């Protein structure tokens, strides 16, 4: 019988490829995480306004309350004037829809679209 050497494991090129893929996803995570954290902060602010039973308040009053919470949470992506108060079945709702463009490298950017609606009743 012939005695063959059996090789186990990856080559150096294989490790470089795996490392490049892992680093790419870590880079994306680092770049996109702040946008998602800000979105969760916006959702929290909207829910906080909705908990105050502002269903019969004016649109200006609702936006003023939202502006205060957005200011406290240091939200820079939207303003309270970007929020809409919509009529829905059974009452009204606070609605926000916005986009966030994040430059990645060169002329490549990530476009994130966020949308949230909270009933005010």
C-alpha cells in the first residue's frame, strides 16, 4: 500500500477569505448599529407620547411632546414636524416614515428605510 500524507485544515488563502468575510460583516455591523439604535429610540419616544392619553390633543401639542422626547434622546435623523398624526379606525395614530443613508466606502452607501405607527388612544 502506498503511504499518502493526508492534509487537514484550510490553506492560508482560505483563512484570508474567511477573515475578509468576517471583517466585512463586522464593518457593516459597526456602521449600521447606530442607525438602528436611533430608530429604537424614536419608537420609544413615540410610545411614550402615546401612553399619555393624547388622543384628543391637537396635532401641535402631540408634536411638542414628541419634540421634547426626541430632544432628550438626542435624535438627529428626524424632527417632530416629520411625524404625522393620522386618522385610523377607532381614533388617531402617530406615524413616522424616514430614510437614512449611511456611506460605507467609496461611492457605496447603505439605504435604510424606517417606519413606525403608534395608536394614540
